[in-house]
C-alpha cells in the first residue's frame, strides 16, 4: 500500500504503524517513514567515555578528581 504524504508527526506515525503491520522491523519502518517525509533519521546521542584511567575531557575542571594536598 502507498504511504501517506506529509511531514507532520501524525503522518509519520501512521506510516510507521502501516509499515510495521506489513511486517517490517521497527527500525526499518522508522527509517522508511522518515525518508518518505524527507526528515533526517533520529540519531543516537554521543556518549563521551574515558580511556583506561583517563579523565573525560568533556567535563569542566571542577568535575575532575582533585588531589588531596592537606594533612590528615
């Protein structure tokens, strides 16, 4: 069946449900519906990770671990 034309959230949602009823997996149905609406596919958020024993550079200096320089 042909998909609905349009860019609204309702139209995209209807197209996704229609494609899933036809047997497409969810990720593929979302990609097809977004490309039909000529919208970019939603992307995963980037996660900043530290290397072994390193400090994540994305954090401010305040968030970095501080060395104790006093007397116990």
